[in-house]
């Protein structure tokens, strides 16, 4: 309950801040927002430096490293800050996301989620602490061993190893509901004609779920001025469930302004041995080996204040096997706040 109360306080504070900004962005309220953001951002950097210094002293490892300015991401990635962008960003940051999801056939949810990375460049180049998946539902479970470990918060340390300018390897050592896990992420970037191609392989061993692996393929190209085409292909398996997950998503991004973007996506998702409930009364299940979900979404995202405050509106529709492929109308409203040197 304390965790839920904390997130409610954060939510109320955030809404109050947004209200102040909406009243008059040219008056003293702007200074309040700037002062608050700068204060939190400095705290993020201070915490990162403090943890960095402790690690540096513990390892007794002292060398001079050049500043790492991070990966050169496309403007569209920096604006939409998708999963790929968050995974590959090298700077210290804290991200607070608040969203409301409406579904005409499924449940409606309000979510508050916290993600963070703290770089430790003093103690060792490309070493960082990370926190992901923390929300209002699992904050009380971070120090508990639960039977259901889906959507659990993760905390740990990662090490980024760049063998060449195109090859990037990152190793993770962390805990999830007090169970340790190790993970490796391997990616390679290749420019070919007008395309940027990036295959990614992720391998994880979790002491509770045993083993899982996933392969992703990103393909990016410009198709017109301020218009990008992105393709994402994915497949993966895990020892806990039978069958292989697979998906394909095609997205067109249009960025008419530097701080405004529109994304139209079409995705298909499936599993070679997908179990669905065949009889609602008896709970009998059957295996379905074809595509089990078709989804179309239109997303409007805008950076509304400085470089750190975003909002996103995303209506969509999907057809899932669990709903007998009936149309499920969706609507997502999200606010993202980033703190740190981004």
C-alpha cells in the first residue's frame, strides 16, 4: 500500500505541475518547472556519480577515459524513444511514464512505470546500474519471491563491450523477485545502400524460468523527406513454454517538426504452439499454430516542453484469437518525463 500511495503522490504532483505549465508557460510557473526538473536531473547525476565513486574505490580501478557521447540515433528514435532506443542509450537517465489504456473487449488499465540507468564511467568504462519494469502493481513485490514473475521489476548492473564500431555486446547481471538472472545482448549494425540493418540476439538464463532467447532484426530506411520506414522482425523461445513466438511490425514515421511525430504501424504476432481457451465452461484449451493477433495503431507523439516532457496519443484496433478475432478498439494516452542529461 505504501508503494501505491507513493505512486499516487507522484501522479498528483505531476498533474499539478502540468496544470501549472498549461496556465501560463511564459510566467513564473515556467521557472518552477525548470527549477524542479533541473533539481531532479542534478540529483540523478549526483546519485550516478556517488555510485560511480563507490564502485571506483571498491575496484581500485583508475584510468582516464574519454567522454562517451552516446550512439548517433536518428531523430525519430530520439522522439519516440522506443524499446530499441531505451536499450541502447548510454547516458544516465530516469524515465517516469504514466499512461491510460482503454480496450473495448479487454481490461482498461492505468499504469505508472519507472525506468532508470546510471552510468559508472569513473569506475569502469561502460559500466552501469539499471532499474526497469517498476510500476504501481509490483513495487511491493520487489523484495519478495512470487510464483508469478511476469512483469516484475528488475535491478542489476550491466557492462557494455564494443568490439568494433558496428558490433556491440552488453552483459547483464541482476535480480527479479529476488531470483538472479544473467543476460547477454549482442547487436551488429550495417549500412547497405539506403538501409540500416541491425540484427540483435538476446540470451537469458533465469534461475526460475531457466532459459529463453530472442532474435530481432531491425531494418530502417528513408522513403521521403521526413518520412522513415522501419521494419522489425522477431522470434524467440523459452524453456518454460512450448512453441516459438514470432512477430513482424512495419511502421511508417513522419516527423513534420523536430518535436512532433506520427507513426502508423501494422503488426502480426503468433506462436507455433499457442494455447487458447476452446471451452469457456470447462476451461478446455487447444493449440493454434497460426498468427493469433493482428494489430494496427496510429500514434501521435510530441515533445511539449524542453527535451524531457512528452505526450503520446495512440488509437488502434486489434484482432486476437482469444476474442475470436473480433475487433478490439484501443486507445492509449501517455505522458513521459525524462530526468538526466538527455
